[in-house]
């Protein structure tokens, strides 16, 4: 016996009106989301819209972040303009007068013995000192934080170098460190020697003081 199924019965199994309405609503919703994702206004996503840790090293394309995009990086290098005499057994702060570069006002001529952090951050700080030839005793160079030379002991220096002049009456010393500074913190180079007489520090590029921002504080 042959079973005949009419076209009317086949059409009777089509989608219900409720299903049609639901499909139309889903299509509109998905279309709206795609449109929003593809047509975000320029500069509409900023730091407030990004969750902490959302942008990782793996998500940043190599070469995408260049120095030009970071803005002004606080950096400075200064040197002494003329030789400075350092008395024996006296902690002395060096004064600076020649500016190699200063991108953010870290050095002020009104306070020539110090560099000042313009913003809270981690900084790399280093100093070099070239002593004139004078035998006898030790030579000390330190970087002191928020202290003047007279009150900055060896224990309070954030970086320190000490050498004997035995076999080297004209030592060249350097000190460096990385430290987190608050905005307005001040660093100074403090030197000392105990030869029994005054010793000069040469005015050369080797005698310098430099500081550079390296990361957020």
C-alpha cells in the first residue's frame, strides 16, 4: 500500500511563529554586538576600561612600544666645571655645574649639589669620581638620599665605594644603584678622604652624576 503525504501536511511541520520571532531577535542581537565591536569610537578604550593585568608582555607586539610613545623619560647627567678640593677627614658634597642633558628638570642651578626626582618611580643612579694624585689613606664616594653631606654617614649611603690608595695614588671610583624614590626625593654625591691633606677631584667627564627613570614606583 502506498502512503501519500500531502504538501499541506509537510508545510504543517514548519517553524512556529514563536520560533521565527526568537530567531529574528537573536540575529538582531548578534548583529548589534558585532557592529559595536567593529565600530568603537577612536580613543574610547583607555586605562579606565582596561582591567589590571589585562595587557601582558605576550599581548604586546614586538616593537609596538617605542621610546617616542613613552613620552618624556626623566634623565640627567651633570659634571663638575672645575676641580674641587676635598679636605681631609671631612665628608663633602660635590657641586655640579655642567649639564650634559636634563630632560625633566632634575638638576637646579640654585641647588648645585643635588638631583631631585620629579615623579615617584624607580631610578638608576650612578656617579663617578676621579681623584687627583695624592698618596696616603682611603678614598670614599657615596650616594646619599635626603641627607646633606655633614649628616650622611657610611651606613646611610644608598651606594658606597671605598678604596685604599696603596699602589694607586690617583684612584677612579664609581658607584651605582637602583632605588625607588618619591617625588621630591633628593640624592647627593658625598666624598671623603683621610690622606692628612686636601685632595682635589679632577674636572673631567669621569667625574659625573647621572640619574634615569627605569620604571614605575
